[in-house]
């Protein structure tokens, strides 16, 4: 959520310009939720790849340990990451959609 709050505060002028050009509150929310989704997808993909790499290291280092993460656990991890990213991206997205374009542009 902090990353998205910072994005909203740093892009206040951009949001104001979008609203001044006719972007609806819904379009602004979709824009920020899309960004949150992509960040979550990137993070979960990198985390999954790192986890698989670490499982390989454990299997190679300790052949007795069966370090094979099941498919359901990987899918659950990605799903939880995406859901959490969207859920905590909603508050900054709504805050961005509620910005007054005149005030947002005057802060430049």
C-alpha cells in the first residue's frame, strides 16, 4: 500500500491533468488498480522463481530433504499476492480518484 500511496502523492499533477482532460473517477481507479496488479504480478513471479531456485539449492545440498513445492502452494502464493496487491491498492486508487483537478494542478 505504501508504494501506491507514494505513487499517488508523486503523480498528483498527472492525476489532475487526467481529470481535467475528462478522465472519470472510475478510469483513475482502474489505472491505479492495474498498476497495483502488475506490481503484484511481478513481485509474485519473482518470488516464485526465487523460491524454486532455493528449493533446487536445498535439494542439491541435502538430497534427503524432498524440497518440491507442490503446484497448489505455488498457485495459492501467487493468488494471495495478487489479491493482497489489489486490496491494498484500492485505498490509494480511491484517493487518487477523489483528487480535485484544480488543487492537484495548482500543486505543481
